[in-house]
C-alpha cells in the first residue's frame, strides 16, 4: 500500500492525573508505538508522530500539528481512531 503524502498523529495515554492507581490504563502507549511502526513500515506513511501521556495535552496536539514537517498545505484525508485498553 502506498502511503506517500500520508501523515499520522497518534496519541496514547496510560496515565490520567485525576484517576487513582487502579483506574490507570495499560497498553495504550504500546498500541500507539506498534501502530506508528506499522503505518511507517507496512503502509508507507511518510511520518507517524506520537504523543504519549503528559505530551498529549491540547497544546501538545496543536503544536504537533503545526510543526509537523509536512504541515497541511492542501486538503488531506484524515482518519481518527481511538484505542483504549482497560485492565481488570
């Protein structure tokens, strides 16, 4: 699959500051790292930027979109996926 011209911003949050230790998530960051590698290696994405835990703030997300080496200059299709992993 040719991903030329495709870029991804992947966000993974395991730690939530307002939640106690038992409510924290496991695996979200791992999922983001695996997805970034997959998009780059198998789907040919030009870049896959990841933001994890404390980096995944409103400001961090907006900054990542603005300083992306391939800032959007033309209409670009986007895909949004949310993955949440809960432990039992």
